[in-house]
C-alpha cells in the first residue's frame, strides 16, 4: 500500500514556480521500539518517532524546514526521480 501526504510550506521559494508540488520517497523503519524516517533525496533530512504516525508527522516537519532553509539560502530544490516515486511505498508531497 502506498501512503502519500501533501503539506504546504509556510514560505514560497523564489526559484520555484508558485504552487509547484515536489514529491519525495520516504523510508520509515522500526528499530528498538522507535521509528526512524528519512528522505534519501534530501541529504540530512531525517527524523524519528515513538510510533509510525509520529515518525511520519515528524518527517513532514523536517522536510518543510529543510526546504525552507534551501529556499532562504537561494539553493535549488532537489526533485525526486519519477521512477523512484512510482516504486516507493511511502511518499511525501510538498507544495511550494
């Protein structure tokens, strides 16, 4: 089953068209009573939670902050490979 979430960011990127949706593969794994979440296309973007739902909520927030930082620094927003998204079990969509 594929799980997709769409979250709006608080600020719009100067380099991104208004309303563009970026999709990312999310990996969530259980380890010693916790769930670790990461977005491989965004190096260093990871989080965790005590439950699967909490890890998903936290990675959404981490992604938003990661992308806001890129935008503020004038960096280009990375885009996930479409084939990776099609094969992903969990994806996260972010509207900028």
